[in-house]
C-alpha cells in the first residue's frame, strides 16, 4: 500500500499493511529535526501557524517515513489584522497574540486583551467580522495541494475554517466566556452563531477551490477537556454548545463530500473528553485527535472497546511525559502499547498527542516512527 491508501484504509476501520503514522512539528522541533536528519538546506522558517506549528517540507516527510501531509490554514485580511516588531500579532478576528518566551529558548503565542470582553449582544451586530470570501484565504492553495496529489502518495490532511466554541473563548476571554454559557446564554448563542456562519461559508468557499484534493478535513480545535475533567459539564455542552458545533461539523462534512465523497472529517479536542465522545460521533465526526493518554479517563484500551467501532483515533503517543522526559526504551514501550490497544481492526492513525513542542528531541521522534514501522505491521501480534 502507499501512504494515502494506508491512511484511508485505517480511516475506514479496516486493516492496512501497517499502522499509519503522522506528526506536526512546532518551529523549534522542526529546526532540531533539520539538523538531526542532515537537511540543513531546507527552509529555516517554513509557513508557521498561530501555535508555532510549521508546514513540514515533503522532503522531510519522506525521509521521516510518515504518511500524511498537513496543509495549514490561510487567514484573511481585516481592519483588525496587525503585526508587531516583536513577532506578536492581532488576527483577523481582533484577537491579540503576544509572542512570549518560554523555558529553553523557545516561544509561544499567548492571548491577551480579548476584543469582545466588554461587548453586549447589540455590539455583535456592529463588530467588523472577517470576510469568509476573501481570496487571500486560498491564494496558492490549489496549486500546492494539486502538486502534493500529483507528485506524492501522501494523504492530505487539510484545515480551512476555524473553531466556534474555542474561538468564542478567545474573543470573550476565558473567565467571561464561562460565565456567559451559564448566566448569559442568549449572548453565548448569538456569538457562537455569528462565528458558525462565518466558518461555514469559509469552508464552502475554500472547498469549492480544493475539496477534490482533501483526504481528511481537520476541524479546528474545540478543546473540551482539562487534564482531569471536562471543561464544562456534558449537560451544559449539550444544551448550549453542541447545537452550534453540530451545525458546523455536519455542514463541513456535507460540503466536503460534494467534492470527495470518500473524505473524512477529524476533530481536535484535548484533555479528558470521554464524556463527549458519543456526542462527537453523533455529530458525524469520523476521527478524534489527539486522544491524550495521560488525561483522566482516556485509557486507550477502554476507549477502543467503547468507541472503536464508531470513531477512528489519531494521536495517542504521550507528549506530556514519555516523549519529552522518557528514555528511548520508554518511547518503544509507548508505541508498542498504543498499537496493541488501538490498531487491531484498523481505526488508528498513530501520532504524538499534540503538535510536538520544543522539549521533545528529534531523536525520539525518529525512533517513534521506526517503532511503528517495526511493530505496526498487520496482522498485529504484540502479545
């Protein structure tokens, strides 16, 4: 099988020749990987997203032996958009992302000054929202995706529109937003509806350009879990949040299938999210990422037993302890256990349980992939 066949076979709950493997690197890890693989000729700073994740060059993907090519989103322009000399920026929604130094010489972007922190429901009508039809969103995208399809056998994982619940959190501010969904639900519904309609139209516009090339559409992050519990109660989620997410996700899947009926949709949601998995399945999501194994109630064997027939798992290699702090032997054990638990019958795409941060060495990531190639061949036999 080639990579695309391998990924799509697993995504259809069938057993491919080998467990597919994937990863998304942040900028510091990418630069470490360039050195480790003797690929210094590659660009120092590829296209980088809000979370410092980068567009990995195809040459590096092939040398690593992974199966997927991630197309990162473009942003439109608005009156809010602005860049600063220190690398901070204001995005098209008006959210201010401050470049912040972290240990080890790395950096991240932290949200400050939420633009709708003091807004009323009437203010939502006069706020200047992003234009989903801005051609800048898909400039060069068709050419890039067409080249990947015609010159490689990689599965294409694409992300176009953004979040609803999580974006509302950014625009309102965490504390105020969690007050809203309990005590100001009229406002919460109005804000999420505004965002949802923009995201729906964004998907329509971009999918019309490139939908035929998409194998997996990655829905934007809707983090619903903390380390040890859900962020909100399942009751509140189903009453206030789920209707908006269901509307967006079902629309995204319907729109995608107009251009590629075999494509899948994947949701990113971190943390202890088990109480929401049945809802996520009901809303039509095919693949759940990142399946964070160190979070409470995210035992990989129990998840496979409870939900493995209805949803595919993407991720599940611990990035909180094993990859940054474990030994090479620990990485071997983690990969073996993840494959043993989740791979039988298909339905598993192995990857680190988030974008890989700067505290993870290139050596361990390369070893992770080697382990998949060694232990992930079907039929799985890791007793």
